């Protein structure tokens, strides 16, 4: 499948935004570890309307994890989880229900990222599930969902 130039541009903008938001000093303190409110995860709802955002959130997450403090597990598994969540979010567009868009990033990060962070940090798995799940829910529904609704409402402006 070949993406048109518009979707490639969207991928680049989303990747850059995700990366910069995540590594910005101050914000980066809450982007990794047990207590996570990774603000850039608000962008994970964008594949619902833009296929190019799948690659964008994946590459942005990959770069953020390369420059992050967690290491190879986060680079490989965290970025892969983000890719799968983005792809599932894009697949949900067929439902026509944007309120469902945050669910894949919330569920996959809560359970998937927790699996390796609990091993790395030695904290209980369910503590990570609750912490990451809460952070993802807050970011994806309080920031990402309004962003998605705005884009859907103003879709003609993005064409």
C-alpha cells in the first residue's frame, strides 16, 4: 500500500509532535516509569481519521523511547504496542464511533507496557496496570478525544 503525500506529511508531523512533547523537560518526568501521564499519547487517537498517523505515533514513540531512560525493552515493546494500538484505532474508524478511538491505546498500554515495566522495576504488575491505565485514560479521553472531535468537525479544513 502506497500512502499519498498528505498521509506521509501527517506521519512526519505526528512523529515530530509525539517525540518533542514526550522528551520536553518537565513533561518527560511524567512520560516514563510507574506513574505515566505521557501527554503525547493524546495523539494516538489520530489514526481514527488519518492512516498516516499510524506510522507517526509509532515513529514518535520509537524516538521518544530511544531517548528515554527505560532502555531496549521500552524501545522494542513499547513502540510495538503503540503501533498495534494505532492500527487497531484506525480499524475502529469503520464503527463511526470516535469515542472508541482511545480504547486500544488505553488497554494495550495498561496491560502490555505493564508486563515489561513490572519486570524491569520490580513493582507489582497490577500496580503498573492501574497506574498506566489511569494515565492513558486521562490523556486519551481528556486531551485526545476532544482533539479528535475537533478534527472530525473541521475535517474539510484538513483536506
